[in-house]
C-alpha cells in the first residue's frame, strides 16, 4: 500500500504505479472545469487523492492537508513545474464532478497490477449506506456502496454504487465478471443466496461462504 512514508524510501509501489501508467489513464477522465480554472490538471488532483486516501486521509480537507504536509515530495514526484499543490476546494470540485464509475474502473485496473495473494484468502462482499451522502435535505436515501474487501490486507478490491440495497443482487453478479482474483473465499449475507450469484462465483474460480435461508430451499 502507498503510505506517506513511501516518499521517503519505499519504491516498490511507486514503480508499480508507473508500470500501469496510472496518471496517463486518469488524464482520460473528463474535467468539466473551465480552462482558466484548471491550475491543477485532473490527473494531478486524482493522483494526490489516491495517495492521500491510501495513506489514511479521508475527506476533502484531509486530502488538502496531505497535499500541504507532503508538498515537497508531491511536487518532485509529479513534476509540478510551478511548485504548487491543489487546495481542498479544488479537490472537492474535481471529485464532485468526475465520472466516478470510470474513476473506479481505472483504480481497479491499477490495483490488479500489484495485488498479491494473501494468507487469509477471504474476501467480504457487502453493501453499506454511506453516511453524509445526502446532497439535499429532501433526499430520502443515502448513497449505497457495494464493496469487495480483503480483510487481511485492508484493501477494497472493487466498489460500485447502487441505488438501493435491493439492487445489490444484480450488481454483485455483474461485479463478479471483473473480479481479478482466483482461489479466494467470498463471504456474503443471506441476500445473495441466489443461484445465479453462486454460479458466477464458481465460474470466476473462487469459492463462497453464504447464509442459507428459505428463499432458496433447493440451493
């Protein structure tokens, strides 16, 4: 995992980032900011966001604080000619307006290049409502995120947004098609006691542990 200390000696993950050309991939994302407002290109903001988040800095202000704290290292690593890093309002503006699905796809592809088999071999599949994601007071629902989480390495392998908990079933089946690992055991709750889901897991080269309940008596 990339941490703040990575800039002070550990090189392996930096090398893997370059192998995938993560920054180049991030440049393909659409930036809706006007030209004169783009003091920091979208790839710079997102590279800093990824590094900050993986170092434990959560939220717009925290990412801005990370950029300030490690300004010298970031400027050198990303080759920022003006020697400046984005502030938290810039980070917020970019993250609120990017295509999150495409951003997630790029991140997943990069993860595949350095992800290793762990001793644990267990992946938790779960959906959670995300606190603080109501955009307006009249919004009735929070954003709902389904994630594949490696509890041993503390890595989110894949994450996708869905409209509600009931939509988790087809989404998990779809996510299994892009799941990059084999010979793991996936744990799921009773909601996913579905023949199609279990077949998708087996087809991917993995196993599962899942609660059985009365909705699938003959599974």
